[in-house]
């Protein structure tokens, strides 16, 4: 009888579930646990977690069910927890033996609270037109390369001095500084792989210490933008390739890579990573990603460590 019970336990799918709450949802623990009970046969609370730098809190659970969760069930559970103002990470229990070592980030609307090209377009008097193209691209309605060329062309003649003014008005993503401090203390490597622009990415690298930065580059002649790009375009496919290149250079398997993004051009990159996180993301990205942060800031990623 005991042997049969042990065999049954071994055959069950086991998960480590982390529910991340902000101050607004911290008191709803019993309700959130009730939601989990609809998906798992057994739920064993482990501990309340509080990373030293994080603005949010988390509670971890060891859980099990008689089969692996389907992608549809994971989406349903993510949705149910999000509807109650919290976020959830659902990881197979065995994955905890190999903690993440490399974190890769999109830039615009992820680690900064802006789409830089939209800000540049406002200075160029083409704000509405460029914003419409940007939104269409992020929703996956138009090819990123085509959309980028169209948007950059509308910036022709803009003086490069505008970047200094632009940088002053860009806010960092919520929790980014706390996240970077925490990742450094855990010995994690970091990279920005973005369809955004190098003038901003390099400043972020200087300020926050990212190990790698890959971005698109605007061509400048005689102090003004030409409306062209000066290097190979980083689109969704190239983002995925660069993630693999960085992981290979660092000797880190992709199973130990976390990728974070919000737009359709991040989908391939998120799929390459062991943990792809849709961060405050567009619907198409939220629907595809197994991991999401919709309420917590970037420092919520520390609960993956």
C-alpha cells in the first residue's frame, strides 16, 4: 500500500507556485489560495517571501496534480490570479534545481516607461502618425522591420541635440533599480536586447550596469537624423538570435535564461528563454506567455531566484 502511494506521488506533476502581491492585494491571501485549489490536488504553503529590494511580497506553495497543466489551464490560472490584482509564477518543481543566471530585457515600455521613437516623433511633428504605426507593430499587425523603417523615415531632419532633452523626461521602469541591485547580489548576468535606440540603451548601461546592450542605431549626418538606420535592424528574429549568442558566450543554457518583454516583436525571444515573462504586455504577448507580471513592478522578477 505504501509502495503504491509512493508510485502515485512520483507520477503526479509537482509545481512550485509563487503568488506575488502588492500592498493592495496582500490581504487577499485566502482568496488567492482558493483560486489555486481549483487547479491543484494538493497545496502546501511553504513560506512568505520578501526579497530585500522588492516593493512587492510573495507567498510560495508546493503543489501537485494528477497531470501536467495544459497551456490553456496555465493561461486560465494566470487570468484568474490577475483578475484579483496579483501575479503568479508556476514552475515545475524540478526547475528549482537550476536557478536563472541570465536576464534579458526589452527596453521601451519594459525597463523604461516610454516608447522612445514616439517621443522623438513628437519633437519632429509626426507624433500621431508614428504612434499609430508603433501600436500596430506591437500588436503584431504589421511587420516590425517595415514599421521601423516607416517610423524612422518620419524623423528625418530632427537635430540630435533633442536626445539630451529626451533622456531627462524618460522614467525608469517601476522597480528596475531594485531589480538590478538584487540580480547583482545573486551574481546574475544581464542584457538589453531591444528594437529601441542605442543612444538611450548606452546611457542605461552606464547608469545601471547591464552587461550587454544591443539596439538599433539611428543614422546622423551633420548633426541631424537622416531618416535611415545605420546598422542591421534588430527585429524579433534577431532578438531571439542575440539571446542565444549571449547565453552561449556566457556558457549559460537557455533553460536558465529569463527574457522579459511587452510587444509582439518580443515573442520569439520569450519563447527561446527557459522563462519568458510578459511584462505589462500587449494582449497577444500575454496570451502566449506562460509567465506574466501584470501588477507588480520589475522587482517582482526577483521571486524567480
